[in-house]
């Protein structure tokens, strides 16, 4: 009477992974980094580059997704696993390589980048 829909789970897990990892790394980080890490004189340009990069990346995902999903060699589940893997890699990069700015003023952050540490 009841069946387990393993195909649905095979799609749900990578979709949730992609969304969660994107929400913690590639989504907010470009704006956070460009608004906190860059010096005041470069902040406007950095925000422009960050915005352009984020929207270009999102556009690439939108353009590539349908062809991967409809490909007989890849399919929907593997397509989401590919995007989830990319987002997880970005999340790991952010966790290990991004500077912590919590509790520091913008001037302190700017001084730390200008010194030879």
C-alpha cells in the first residue's frame, strides 16, 4: 500500500544541501566581505564587483541547470549533487579562509589588512 519514494529523497537531500550551503556562503559572503573587509575608499567598487559576481554566478546556474537536468547522462539528482558539492566547497572555503570580523571596528580591520601580518 505505501511505498518509499527513494527518488524523491535523492532529489530532496541535495536540494536542501545546495540551498543551505548557498545561504551560508555564496549568498551573503560577497556583500559581507566587501562591506567590512575593504577600506572605505575601495568599498563602493568592491560592492559593485561583488554584486556583479554574485548575479553573474546565479545567471550561470540558471543557464546551465536545465541542460544538466534534462541530460540523460546526468539527470536531476546528479545535477543537484553537483551544485550542492560546489556550494559545500564554497562553504568550507569561507569557514577556513575568511577573516573573522566579529567585534572589530572597520578601522581595525583596515589596519590589519594594511600591516604586514
